[in-house]
C-alpha cells in the first residue's frame, strides 16, 4: 500500500534527519569548540547506525512502489548521511506522492 510505505519512509526520514542533525551539532561542539563529550554521545551514534539501515529499507520499499530509477533511489538513500538533507528530500518526495494522488 502506497500510503503505508509513504508514511514509513516519511517517519524514518524525519527521525534519521533529526538524529543526524543533533549528533552533528554535538560533534561540532565536542571537536571544534572543545566541549566535553556528553555521556550519551557514543550510544546516540550507535542508535543512528541502527536507524539508517531502516531508513534505507523504507526508501527502497517506496522506490519500488513509485518505480524510481536506481540512481534516484541511491541518491535519496544517501540523503540520510548528510545533515539536514533528508528533510529536503522528504519534501521533494512528498510533492511527488501528492502529485500521484
């Protein structure tokens, strides 16, 4: 069902994007500014490591439903590795899904 796959992708894009943005903020705070590393820091990066493959699966499932090309699918998957990029791609995908309905 397109609606369920769309919602799964959307939730994962927002979760992965938010976690990556927050972790990047802390990364800059720790590495550049020299603030102490928060106690949850390593665990949060590990959580992102588990969330990202779920995002990849959600993207793949939606791509098969929307019949995306291989390169488009890969680029949208890679958006989850660039801070804030998953928010932009989620909006573009949202427009595509709305245009289908």
